[in-house]
C-alpha cells in the first residue's frame, strides 16, 4: 500500500482563528516576537507542527486530498484497513490498465470502465468508520481489461480529514509548544540541552484526545 496525503490549500493558522492576522498575533505573543517580521517563519513552524501532530495522532489533520495505491496481492487478500483517514468523502476507484494508464472511476455507472455498484458484494468501501476499510475481493476477475501489473493495481482517491478549526483545544496547545520549540531551537542539534519534555508533553496532549 502506498498512501499520499496532501493538505488542501487551507491556511494552517485557522487552527487558532479564522482570521490569519489574529492567529499570527497569538503566535507572536507566544514566542515573544517583537514585531511581524518573522510571520512567514512562524507559519512554516506551524505547518511543521501540524504535520508532526498528524503522525502522532494517526489522523488526517486539515481537509486533505488522499491517493491510495493497492497492489494486486493486497486487493485479493480481503479486508484492507486504510490508516489515518477519517471523515472520508468523494471516493473514486480506478484500476491500472495494460497501457499503464488508469481507468475512469469504476464506481460511476456513467463511466465506460464501470463494473459494479459500490453497494454490491463485488467490492465494498466503508467510509463511515475509523479506520476506513475497503474490500475489492472480486474486482480483478471483473475487469474488462485484465491488467498485467501487480504493483499499484487499484488507485483510490478521496478527501479526508478534520477541519483544523474543529480540532480539540489540546491540538492548539500542542501546536503552540512545538512552534515555540522550533522558534527557540533553530539548529538540527541542541548541544547540552534537553528537549524530551517538549516531545513528551505533546505526546501526552495527543493521547488525551485519541477518540476525538
């Protein structure tokens, strides 16, 4: 399985406030910046903090575009758990054809490559649960044009993720801790310093909202 997650062009500062200027004022106050000359730097740190929290929480943070590629062996193995993805919508499914291009959406009955209803027992996509589960157990036999490729046979695309503004307050606190750490520690190594407490504090905040 190969998963690519790309956060959509939503301003990361919405984690704190819909108004970017208000959110940046909060960040400046937190790091004790004397003016707005480092705002671009703070936004980079915030994006990095959100990416880090996404890995810790194993959830997609911020509405994102997701592409999942499944190998033939995975497709034939039965239920497949798709990690991280919650609030899934707009699912499309395509298969890799002989010419190494992908078909149209096979969940669309108006498409020439359509093969079955998503609600049938031919393939199942469960988007209402976390983690997301799919099952394409019969799909290989149903393809009009059998593929010679084993790698990345099936491609799924969809949107996933929780709005940054809707995340629990623990995420806001964790982001502030991380931004403050990045702002004050600008080297790859901290000689003689101790950074464990920051990392553990962020982890504890993430663990407190595992079921959000």
